[in-house]
């Protein structure tokens, strides 16, 4: 187990892979329903309005967008800078990457798996989920 600083409240906590402590995860889950219900009744509201009306901080809303739990009405939101692809900086409506970069990344992962090298991005995930699964790269003769 690692002790890391929570991304939201900045408190140190024992991490089992998450960057956010369990208190904040619970709070974010609650905030998500508040924000989702508000947006449901107020389609097209911008992040500032949603944040003010619900009392949910903007960075929480942004976090939910990056997790893909909320979507913007237009790519990047007002001004096109609220949410951008982390690779090519293109405005996006949800998640961390645009469709183009997402498929490029999965291609890269595919290639490095084929080459026998584990992709760097997956290291953490692999470590937190140990499996005994085996597979062979050779076809049956
Ligand atoms: Zn926290
Ligand atoms: Zn991109």
C-alpha cells in the first residue's frame, strides 16, 4: 500500500490504486447525483451556473467530466477550453481523450502487447489486479 496525497482534499491516505481518498469518493458520488439531477432539469446550463446552483465545486464537475460520468453540451464547453484532449488538446465533451487519440492509444497498447512488452500505462492496473491467466502467441499446428 502506498500513502499518497488525495487529489481532491490533499490529505494523505493509503491508496490501493485510486488517487482520491474514500471520503472524497463518497462525496463525489453524492455530488454527481446532485449535478446530474440539476442538468436533467436545466439542459444546456454551463459549468459556472451548475456549480453555483448546486454548490458543487467546479473542479468536482470537471473531475466527473474527465471520468466520463458527465458530458458537456458542446466540445470543450464555453470557449472550448473547459475540457480538452490530454494528448492533442482538441476540445472534447467527456473523458480524457478525443476519439482519435483514444483509438491511437489502444493501437499502441495492442502493438506493445504483440511485441511482448507490457505498455507503461497499464503497469499500475496490472499490479493492482494480479491474475494467473496465461495465453500463447502461437497458433495450434
Ligand atoms: Zn480526499
Ligand atoms: Zn486527441
